[in-house]
């Protein structure tokens, strides 16, 4: 140990490296040895020869511009996607898709193509629009629904593709829901997160983070207020507010390209009106007012008392993007089996027959939802407990409420698909319809309601002069076709043009697919002769009538829908002056009611046709009343317009 320490102490210290001032070093460059001096640059002759660039100065300029442009575009794209919910990106995609569609039709849709080639053109362009709407989501779901609403006059492949737009849409995640809650309620609870705000407004732990239903604009969560009331909390998806303006602008462009460029149909004039109605759906203050107004209208009509219900709203908790309304347990009108299956008690609904009461009481009704589109997944091969209501009572109430809206109230619910109409059982055993989703309404003037009611009444009394006069005042050139479209069956009066087509005495129709398209353009141009005079309300009213017919068809046509509508039209004419704020003399009142009673006798013949259809369906195996009407309407569309309607064309909801 001492030896090692001695050796370490005796070792000389390591010298510190120092560079002398006059250091001399040598560098071998170009075959010559040269001295190197610090801070002195080397001579140019000592540097290697420069390499020539493979790109010309002009090419390098374009490369730099490309890189700069790519960087700027990439930055803007990232900012749009991650900070602006891809608002601009989605609409650039829309413009690009429309340009592709227009170019495809202009270049490929010609007389020399056969039916299969033209069908493929329709199919690929339908796919483009379908993928556009599905990929963009949001209000584009409504755009797809608007196209599906008018799909009866479009090629069959388009009809099939766009039927899926009435399915449920993906829901927003909880973080996005929290963001909306904080933005809407944050001023009342500063410094709190969305989850903390929820516990302040609703009973802690009662707010279900997973939505029970999701649509294009909003989704519904179930919760409970501090006073114990169960409520449905409708929350607008966070990206809707940013996207709505540009989306509706592009909707007008899509409608223009889809109708004018693709098919040459004069339908783009309705786009601004539809956009105005769609925009109103994004204001939940307005929806709450609509619900209250509808409830007051229904309460004012004695014939609808206790048969129709509108859930109450909670204005204290409602904002522009959050709507809190009464929670309703009910069954969608689409669930025919559950509605009509035997009733035991409320907790047994949806359970298989013979399920012990102890089990049904413990589990409660199966999948008892608020019309979210899911409903109870019924198994038609399995007998279950249901509400035990009669199909006739359900359909009679449905037709009554929408007739009252069209002919009396002038206040029409424009989104009455099956998911927005629930049925619940009253203590008396009768069904009660519950109307949901009051964001989309139209108003009509007393003059329009009078004309529309008079038009319906004239259809059944074959008053062709009045029919033609009203159609002409609305800018419609072919009153027979309009009458058939209104009735959803061939009109038997007037020139009998449509009835003749159905009977087969006229060949009609086009010889080729291209000629069919040209024929469609000509007929629509003849039908709509003055767009400025045509009431745009007819777009939504016609859709409502088709949905009512579809529901009646699903139930096996238990009611004579046309007779009910005609009676309401005649009844409305006895009250139209009252609705307009005018008074009748007692003579005018007696005359109006006498005309109504005479009309009820006239439509008795319609009842005979209805019951004959029922007899054929039950005893002779024939088609029912609604099926017969649909078959005749399809014949009209095929022969007169060259359009092939699928059997599901009336099932749009």
C-alpha cells in the first residue's frame, strides 16, 4: 500500500496543452504544402471546384414555390381540421365532388349509351354524393335526407342509396359534450369543468354520459333534475355552430348541381326555403317555443284532447344549444309488434310471454327508450308483451293530428318520422301519441289553408274547374298530375290523363333510358311552369303525407287515410273564416255545415272502395287499399315520367 502511494506521488504531473502564438502547421492542398495561420481564410484557389446543380434557376424557383405553398396549405389544413372542425376542408370536398359529377354527366351522358351504361353513370355519381354526405356528416346528413325526400323522381339507384340517411348517426364523445356544457352554462359556474357543471344543474350521478339517441344536429342524454323529474337533455354537437353557415351555402350548390346540371330538373328554387328551415333547427330556444306553441294548438282542438301529447320543456335550463325537456317512456310507431302485443303491465313491455312478474318488475321494460331510433329490438318469431293498443286507434290519431296541423293550425311539424312519434298506453287502454323534436316547422297563411282544403274537397267532388284554377294559381301546369301526386293515386276526374295511363290504353313511356331522362325533364318543366307562384310549403306537406301513408301501410292500412283527410279538409272549410279572424252570418254558417254534411255523403263511395280492398286482402289474398294505391302510382310514374319507383318509395321517414 505504501509502495503504491509512493509511486503515485513520484509520477510527474500531466502537462497542460498550450498553443504557442507562432504555431506552425502544414496543410497539404493541391499538391503543395502551405502554412496555416488562424483567422485567415484559405485562398480561393485552395477550395474544390463547385458542383453544377441539376435544376435550372427557373426550376429551383418553382420547387421553392411548391414547398412554400405546401407548407402554407398544410398549416391551414391542420388548423382547419384540429381547430375549426374541418369546416373549410369539408366544403372544398363538396365543390370538388360537384365538379366531378357535372363533368361526368356532361361528358358521358349521351344518346349513344345503353341503359346499363347510363345506370352506371347514375350509380357512381350517387356514390360520390353519398360518400360526400356520409364523410362530412353534420348537416350533410340533412342534405342527404333532403335528397331522399325527393328521390321518387330520381333514378332508382339514387333512391336505394339515399334511404340510409334516416339511420342513426355517430354520437359525439363525452369530452365534446363537456365542451358544449361549459360554453353554454360556464357563465353561471365560472371556473368549473363540464362534469362539475353537470352535477350542479342535475342530480349528481344521474346524467348518462352515453347518449340514448343521436341525430345529425344533436344527441339526447337522460338525466334527472334536483326535484326528481326525469328529463331528456338534447345537446347540439359542438361542430354544428361552426359549420352551419358554409354547410347550408354548399347545400344550395349541391341542390343546383344535383337538379339542374345532373338531371335538368327545375328544383333548385326550393333550396333557399329548405336552408332557412334547416337553420332554424340549430336554435333550441326556437324549438322550445315551437313545442309550447304546438301544445297550445292541440289543447285548443277538442277532437285531439288526451290523444296527442307534447313533452313540456324547462326554459330555465334551456339555451341556444341545449334543450331540457320532459322524459317520455314510449314506443316508436315503427314497432308494430310491440304496440299490438298483449298488455300485462308497464314493466312487462318487451319481455317474452310467460315471463314471471318478479323478473319483469326487477328488470323493468326492455330497452324502453325515448324514440332514439333504436326502439325495442322485437323478434317477430317470439311472442312478447306489448302495449295492447289497436292499430286503427294509433293511425286514426296520427292522421287526425297532421290534418289538424295542415288545415286548421297552419303550423305543421315537418319531421314526423317514426323515431319522432312515440305511443304510450293511457289508463283507459287507448293509445296516446307523443310528438318529439320540434325544431323543424312551417307556417301557412289562411289563404293557403283555404285553397289547400278546397283543393282536397274538390278532388272528391270532381270539381275540375276549381282544381285547375287552384293549380294554375300555384304555377302548376298539369292539374291532373298534381291531383294524382296529392292523392298518391291516379285522379279519376278531369281529363283522366293519368287514369288512362294506368288502364294501359296509352302506350306512354320512353323507348330508351336516355329518352326516359329527356321525358322526365320535359314533364317536370310542364308541371312547374312558374316557380315564383308555387307554394314552397308543398314540399314539406307532401313529405308528411307520404310518411303518414307509409305508417298506415306498415300497420296494414287499418284506416281509410284519404277519407279522413278529405273530411278534415271539408271540416276546415266550415271554420276557415274563423281561423282568419272573420265572422260568418248564421246563414253562411248553416250553408257551410250543410255543404260539409253533403260532402260526407259523397265520400261514402270512397269507403266502399276501402272496405272492398280490405275484403280482398283478408279473404281473396289480394293487395290492400294502400298497396293498390302504390301500385297504380308506380304505373303512373313509369309511363308518364319514365321513373321506376321502388316498393319502398313511400317508406321514407
